[in-house]
């Protein structure tokens, strides 16, 4: 009787005592459930299985929960979990669902007689005890531990792996039962006075969060399962335009080399990020804990970097950094990645009729700061050959007390005239342009690297050894090379733009301001110039008994330094754009302190080009502006390949011009690494999906999980699992506010969009005539409402009269003209005209023309900064591209920074290739600095 009433997927409601018509199964599974669990009580009229009855007679028929507000969403959660478990036999054998029996029993039981399960997930033991005392008949789990066991069955758990105290090995797999370390023979357990404590307590515990069940869970929800295919349908059709890693050359090259993997759009592309952080608020405590976080690049760009889609994979315990022994802790993850690549895992796709497919996964690259890259990659980031891209051709020289990465002229063509110029370092440059090291070259170098003993035991892995000349800067062969595809990947480890940009900003600001703590223009830097025999006007000299340092042209005078700080203090940004930088400027305008990474990001791209133009020599300021313009191009949301190809050549010129201006000590490794950023952008796509900003914010979330300072790793692990469970279940709650449907802070509601054919209105009730059209055709209310602020398309606008009293600036407006010109102004008035049927129109009155009104939807937000070179009445326009506005067809939100423009082509990077000017680098104001 029920067979003709299955749905198009072959599923039908199951009337057994466990499913009670809330879960759908195939007929074979339904038959097994009825035999095993019995038929549903009081289900006498089979209204869901083909029996027709009158509506009046159905009042006593048990009804499944079908409405949004009536159905227990946990049935849907559990249904997706079970359906996604490919081990559940299609025939529904009695042994296949045993692990879920107690979950259904708990779900079907009443929380309290007469009350359905509507209690929130506040599963603290104290709360459970209180509820037990208050309601003795309440059927609850006994403890948080019992609740955790239920969640573990849904794939929401982790494994605890013991680690040797010296980081030599894991007590895992073949060593899982060992009592001593297989490398250094140290005891697995903590000892007191040479004897083991009463309870077996390991020295260290690595928390491992298996990757496979978390990837399967992405396909368990139909909404997310469909988005996991976005990278195929959403990639750019223009080979010159990159808006997602799928448009980069590295992704395309991987698909070409592995066509079987690329053939199934559901196979997962992963990225890995690792960084250390101090879990305590007291930074005086030395403690370094290292999370390893995975991200999925299958998703669209507005979801890819959201914290809800970042997966904690490993939590490496402190208090010391793993350093060179990072590979020891990565072992479980690498083994699972190898399994996911070679064999895959059976996964049920909720976006494709729940069909089972073999899901495979591949690691595309890692994202780390430069020191962590050395630990993962194996190439030391110190010494004369610190650059992993230039390899043994790294331009470097020894200066007093440090290594300077100076000499970028050898990146110029062999016939370039600057190679013979003696103004750089007093010598001609005869080196050939650096080589490009292929994967074959790298593997040949790694064969010469000696195998090292892991760990920090003073008699084993802790023994320092001197690298041989043939080993170059290699410290080890990375564990990532165990992945079958890793050696052929073009972009293995990304240079982190966030840290590079911050370090360059700190160096530039410190040197320009003459900060004694951060300036690279030190006494030893001047002695370097004297040793090289260049720029004699900047050499130290003796004046009586004092040693004097002439003031350099690339530093601000005292008056200009205060002028720049007043400029920074005067800047006001739009709401949510950046922090209030005026708080970082000292009250006496003498220095700027406490800049975060994003502050440096804003200063480099928005403020420094404007502020330095009139405060230093034009040759110096134009070179700095060229460097800042490149970072604007690089950090654009959409990157053009041609722009990056041009920037690759122009950056060599920019670095050479900087070498002509600043002393060699200015050029640390971060300055040099800028040269390789355009090539990595061509390989990997837009930078905002390959930098550390989202991961640094994610570390803050992990830090908030710490409740027990004595066990920070355990606190974070437990907090993450609970948060992960709530995140997964929140996808099913549509009638309450969750992190997935929570409105944005500048949300102006959901508005229907349609084309209005005003002149085609048909007065005989044509379907084109809408309520809006009828309202507009009528006169508006004679009373017009005026507002000081409003939100349009997620952007906050404020009138200028109110804006002057705020710390933010939201009154700047631009509007395109009829002939491609752009008008700029400040919002003076916001008017709302009311019509019939509660319909209204909002108009903006701008200041660029009297009585000029525009529709609110036409306005684009800008902000203005003072132009120090022209006086207080001049402003420089800065455009804003908001996080909630994407130039892509699908709707979505993003947590990336506001500081991205739509395209790299919005910025023109022009570098003067003329003759190098003869600059007198001594400032002509007569300032000298005595050296005590």
C-alpha cells in the first residue's frame, strides 16, 4: 500500500516506534525498522502512506512535526547524520544503526511530563544538578561527560595522543602501548623523585580532531553540500581575472596533473594554517600553544574564510614552541590526508539525493608567517640564503651586527644601466639574474639533506649540528613531502602579506619618524655607509669630543613629524572600517605607538601616501607612494593577472630606488620578500584568502575558550567541540536567531527587487501594476520625514551635521554622473517620502550642488582625509568597498577586511624609469644628532 507513495528519491516516512513519522527512509529500511522497533502506537489511519481520510477525522492521528515552529529540529540533525554515514547499510541491517539507538531514545523522550524537548544546550553539570533537584521527574543526562559521549557519536569529538616530554615521538599507532619514548627512552609518564606518580599522567597531550568526519558533515546538510560545488560554477570566465583561488595558476596546474581528482567537483581542496599564541591574558607568562587550522576552498569567497568553516585539526601543547619538531605533531594529520587522497572515504551527498560518493581531499598549500614557514617548509629563514624562493641566489650582504638583503640590481636585465651605477653600494653589479628553481631542483637539494633525529633531548635531537655546504639552508625534509602530490605543487607555502606589510610599515614609519627604538637609521647603519664608501654626506663625524650624526633627508624634521601626527589624529574612518588611530598618537604629537597589523594595513594603503608627499623629498615620497600603490593592487578583492605581471617588473625598480635612498641595514628579509608577492598572487589568486587575518582572529576565539588556566589545552578542546556542535545544529534552527541568520550590525532588512515598468502601466489591472507603482503614481504624504542617519544595503550613512560630533566619518557620498564623471559631496539631509500602502522613497541631499537630490540606492560611500600638502581646506577622496557588497551573482556575506577594492586595476602603479637622480641625502635644515 505504501510503495506507490514514495517521493522522487525513493524515501517515505517511517511509522516505527523510533522514527514516529519524523524520519524518512527507503522501503527496505522502513520494513526492517518496523520488524525491529515495532509499529507506531495510535497510527491507525495511514494518512502518510496512501490512506484517504476526512480532515475532521484526523484530529487524533499522530502528526509528524512539519511546521517550522512545531518540529523538533534535532530530528533533522540526526537524520542528516545517519544518512551521511555511508556505513549504514542500504538494506537497513539490524546491526547498522545500533550506535544511534540511544540518540533516538533520548530525542524521543520527554524532558518533563507534558513538556516537549525545547531546552537549550546548557549542559553544565551544575545546571543539570539544579534541574534534577527542581524537577525530580525530569529525564536528563547525568553529566556533561554523558552529553559529550552522545556528541562523539555524531563525529563531534577529538583524540588525545600522548607526546614525549622532549617532543621526540607520539605514543600513537605502533607506539600507543609503549611506556618509554622510542627515541630518547624517557618515561611516558610524569615522575616525582624518580618514581611514577600514583596516577598515570602524561607529560604532554596532543589533541587531534579527525578531519574526515568534519568534511563529511559539510555534505550532510543540503545547503552546504550545494555550496561545496561553487568553485566549478563560480570561477571566472576571464583568464585575466582572479577572484577565487580556483582562478589561480596553481589550482589549474593541479587539475591538469590530476584529472581524475579534478573530475569530481565534490573533491575537497584544503588549506592549512598554523601559528603560536599565548592563551593567557598575562603576557609576562611565557607560553606558546600551536593550533593547526584547516580551511575549505570549495566554498564561495564570502564563506570561505568565515570562522564557522574553519576546522581545528591539531592543538599542539605548550609551553614551548615545537620549532623544528613540528613534523612530529603533524603525523596524524598527514596520515589522514594520505588516506583521503589515496582511498577517499564514502560520503553521502545531501545535495544530490543523498547518493554515496567517494570523497577525496588534497592539501593545496599552507598559510603562515615567515618563522612558522621555516618550521613547516624546512628552509631556514635566517642567514645569507634566507629567501626560500631565491634559494641560494638570495641577494644578501653582511653589515654591522646583522645580515642585510641588499643588492636587488641583479634582478635587472644584464644590460640595464643601473648595474654599472656606483651610487648603490660602491660596486658594479655583475651577477646574473637569479634562477628559477623547479620542483626537480628542490627534490635534488633535499636528497642531500641529512636525516636528523627529532626532539629536544640534549643527547639526541637537541644536539646542534652544523649544516654542510651542500645542504644550503635546508634543516630537514618536510613531512608534507610524504603526500604523493606535494612535490609537484607550484605554490606550497604562501608568504603572509599581513606580516610582511606590517613589518614594512613599522620600518618605514620608524625610520621616517626617527624613532630611536624602531628606526633602521642607526649609528651602525651610518658606519655601514662609511665602510662601503658611499653617501659621504651621511657619515658620522667628530665635533670636538662628540660624535655627530647628520640628519638624513629620509627622516622628518621635528615640525614635519608633528604635522604628520596631527594629520593621522585628524583622520576619521567610516563605521567598521578601521580602529580609531587618534588613540595611538601621543597627546603631544611626538610619537605613534601600539599599532596593530590592521592599523599598519590602513596606514600603508590610505594614509602614508597622502601624509608623506609634502614632508620629505619628492623623489623619496614618490618611491614610498609607488610601494604603497603596489599593496593597494595586491590586496584588491579582484586581481588582474596583467597587473601582477607588470608589478613584478616594477617592484625591482622600486626596490632599487629604495636601495639608493635608505642604508643597507634598512633591508631586512621582509623588504626582499615583497618581490615575490606578485608571482604568488598569479599562482594562488586574491590575497584575502591566503593571509593570516582570519586565522589571527580565530586564535582570539580559541583564547576565549580558556576557563581553567592550569589546563589551557583541555579548555580549548572542550570549548571548541561544544561550539562546533552548536554551530552544526544551528544550521537547522530557522525560527530562532543563530550565527547563520543573525542580521548584520548594519542590516537594513530584506528588500524585494523587481523591474518597475512605470510607463507601461495598464489601468485595467494588468499584472505589471504593483502596489509600488500605484503608490508612486499617487501623491506622497505632505509630511516628509527627516533623519540624521540611515542604513542602505548594509552601509551606514550619517548626515554631516551629526558626523562632526562622532569619531567616525559616514557622511561622504559619491554618485556617478550621466557622462561617466563622478560627483563627490557630503550628505546634508536624509528625507523619506511616504506613499500609499506603507511604501516610501528615501532621498539624499548632497552638498556638491544646492537642492540636488539622489536616490539613496544610488549613493556610494567615500571618506575624506586632509591633504597636508595643500592646506586644511583640501581633501583627498578615499573609496570604500564594504564587506557585504560583492560583485558576484550569488548573495553572501564576508568577514574579510573592508580595505579591499573591487579590482587591482583601480590603482595605477607607475614607476619612473628615468635616470637615478643625484640626491643629497643630508637634510638641509642643519639638524644634527649628537651621539653620546
